[in-house]
């Protein structure tokens, strides 16, 4: 039986926190109703699907690429690195990977196909998008407890007016991506090197 892994990420656009990549091999004998692109699902629906995916999948893996690594290698390379790590970490190993987007990482453990919009058309990529989004949102709620004045629980690190105002007032915390222009601009305005 071919073992097809779907791969997707959450968190390329935010100014803070990790990019989270998930890989999922669904069990064709245990389909999960309601899978879709995580962005099209309510938070409540994503939270309800998460344990079903974990319970019913043949394999799943979640990888974090932290802000410091994103700053060092850039967000595209960080995303591709996370995808490679997630696929290598699956057990059983996939025989093929379906990756959301238009780029394939080098050094994958199996052949792969890039699918633009795959999170809405391929169930395994939808499952990966849900695991990545729910996991990243939970991480940002935890970061909110650590750094409450940024409002991470509300905007999840995205460049909302609230977040940009907090950055201007407080400067970046250790979880901010210093290679991102709004963070650099806030640092410069506050005289932070």
C-alpha cells in the first residue's frame, strides 16, 4: 500500500514565533469527515478535528522552526527545512509526499509533488494544515502568557495594528523575527541594534 504524506505549514507571515510544519499519512480505511484548508475552518472546527487526525492517521509529525533559525536562513528556507524534517520524522516512512505550494525541499526521503492550493484539494495536506495551525496557535497562546503586552493570543504574531503598536512601544521580545521589516523598523525607532 502506498504511504502518501501530506505536508503543510502555518506561520510564514507572522512577525513572531515559529513556522510550524506538519506531515500526515492518513489511513484510507479510517477517513476523517470535514477536512479542509485550515484557513477555511473555524477555530472550533480545527480544534475538534485535531485529535481525530492524531488518532486516525497512520503517521503524523510536527516540526517547529524557531524565529532565530528563520532569521538565520530566511522564511522560505526555514519552511523547506521544516518540511524536510517532518517527512524524515514520519514512521512508517512515506513512499510519496504531497506538499502544499509550488516549491519542493531538497533532500526529501521520498519522491514528492508540489500542489498549489493542495490544502483545499488533498485530504492529507488538509490534515497537515490543521495540525500545523492548531499547534502554532497553541504556541502563540503560550507565548502570550510569557509576553502578555504583545497580544499574541489575539493576532498569533501576525502584523495587526495591535501588534505593530506593541512593537513600537515595547520593541521586540526574543520570539520576534528580527529579519522582518516591521520588526527592524521598530528596533531602529527605539535605537535597538
